[in-house]
C-alpha cells in the first residue's frame, strides 16, 4: 500500500492539468452509453485490439497511436517498475468500465491511466509492426494464388508429360547418331516439347518472377499508401554499420512517398546495394537503356 501511494504520488506530481482534463473527458462516458459511431476516438476504441490483417483497419490503429502520442504525457521511463508490474496496472484499467475508473481517488485514477497510456502506446506499436508483416505475407500469398490460377491451365493441358519425357529419352538413347528432326520429332512433336518446357519452367525462377510481379502490382495499386503510412509508427535504429543502407532507404522512401511519378528521378541518390535482394531487382529496378542510370520504381 505504501509503495502504491508513493508511486501514484510521484506520477501525479509530473502530470499536467491538461492531461487530467483529457482523462476525465475520456472516462466520462461508459462504454455502452454511447452507441453512435463517428470519427471521434473513445475509450472503448483505445482498449479494442485490431480485428484481422485488413487494410481498412490500419488507418484507425494509426489514428489511435497518434491520439496517444498527442497526449501531454511527461517523459516517464518507469525504470523503477518491472515490466510485469506495469502490465498488471495496465490490465487493471483494461478490464474496468469508465464509471469504475471515475470512482478511484484522483491520484490513483490519473496515475493508473498514465501507466495505461504508456503501456498501450507500446502495445499499439508492436501490433502495427505485426500487422505490417501480416499484410506483406498476405500480399505474397495472394500473389502466389493468382499465379497458380493463371498457369494451372497450361500445366494441366500437357497430359502425360512424364510419358513424353520417357519417350524422348528412349528415342535419344536408341538413336544416338540420329537427326532430331528425323528421329525425335516423329515420336514427340516440337509443339509438345515446347509445352513441356513451358510447364516445367513454371517450377523454377519463372514462377518466382511472376509472383514478384504480382506482388509489385498489389503494392502499387492498393497497399502502398497504407504500408508507407505505417512507417510513421516506428523509429528505426541499428548499431550495425551494415544496416545503414537499409535505414537510408527507409528514410528515402518516407521522404518521397507523396511523389506522383511512376519512377524516382535518376539524379536521386538511391540505396540499392545491401537493400534490394537480387531476386527482387528485376521487379524493382527498370533499366532505361543507353547511358542513363537504372531507375528504381
């Protein structure tokens, strides 16, 4: 009890009247007392976790994070508190109705809400990071399914391709000196061999390239704005010198996310080495030909 009294007192001594005013307004309406839906962020929204990896959910999560960051909170680090204890105070607020929170003495109420806001801000950032990874993974899965549907007819139409390969090998072995046109084509027509080549080619780099192309299309037409907006939720740092090109690339992308052109300008200093994997270069970099430099999209 003495520990909590001292903790709450120390937190309250650093809180501004504006913060207390916002908390009183936030907890002044019970969760079920206001059913109308508008753009105003309420306490029930701040408590609620995101429902699924959907583009439409991202912006509201970002709005909630912006709301927390706009709070006039002191720069408390809670270094003296264990993570487990801080989570317990957070969980206490998470399960209470606003009317119950209002019944706490002011010192306890504002201190608990301060710890809730501090912990919830970190929680939202973690959720947005997970959401970004889920969206990228979902984009890749969607691209793979699209490419599979696109090539399935070509794959299925070459019936008995293993029998064809057997016949091809048998003819080649039994006619080592024969001419392809005279020995092989009567058994396996050239058109059939082309179909087999196209079919088997789907299992190698061709398939990966098609998936990358489709992912690039999905990103450009629907995911780009949301994913780039998510970058504002994070602060990127690294102690490794090898990570600097990637950090520079992230800053470059954020600074140019509102560009209207299809390509970045050739005179821009764009990080490529150590940033773009080799398998992705063809999907990201367009060679303009001549003496001009490659132009990343």
